C-alpha cells in the first residue's frame, strides 16, 4: 500500500478533528475515505512524517502521540514508524519517541534505543538526564533478555548519567517484573 503524503490542509483537518473542532463529515470531505479513529489518523501523520522527513509533520503527530502511546491498537503499528523517526536528525522529538517506547514495551525497540543512547554523535539529540532515564526505563520495561543485556552494557558507559540509570534499572530488575512485557530473570 502506498504511503500518503499529507497536505497542510489535511494535517490541519486531522488536528482539528482530534481536538473536536470539526465533525467526521468535515474531515472526510478533506481526506476522502479513510478510517477516522484517532490511532489511524496518528499513524497517517507518522507515515507522512517519515516519508517526507518532515519535522513539522513529526511535531504534529507527537503532540497527539503522548495520549495514545499506551494504547495497544496504536502502539503495535506505530513502532516501525517511530523507529524510523528516531533515526532522523532533523527534529527534536527523540525524547518523546523514547518516552513512548517506555509505555509501548515492545521488544522491537530494544536495539534502536540502545544504539541511540549508547552512540551519540555530535549532531544528534543531546543526551540529557531525562532522555537517559527514559531510555533506561524503555529497555527495562521490555523485560526480555536482550533488554537486560543492553542495560548491563550501558552500566559501563562513559556517560555517568547513562551508566547510573542503567545500573538502577538492573538493580531493580527482579522487583519490577510486574511492569515488564516479558519476564526474563537473570
């Protein structure tokens, strides 16, 4: 299926619809025949942002994403798109993507979160204490063996903030089993 590149009017209409400012009929007049549930519309925004590398489209999607990252109907199909956006350097939503991964608890995110947090490049998103904490939580909440190994590797990271948050999640691994999507015990 071809990815749809949204126009500014279509993006604005999605935003207005999600905010309750236009009716479903008004949205369909602009978009044509599309599923108009909010998760499907957010996926449409994310697909358009990824396909065009558009920071503006990513920003709009992420403003609304915060409210849907825990919903399974949205999370599963959104993960591949969010993984692609995490790799883009022309936006400042990396922290929000990592934060969404924390709640999605999807094992497909482990390698990307680890790579992002362990190999910062000079032109990449800064590794603030907040993003370091969110990355450690994102890995810990997956809870599989791969996530545990990645956290263990981060304990030796040269950035003391990354290392400290990774160590904290490793030390609490056993008692936090209830929040994990997998229940690997070392």
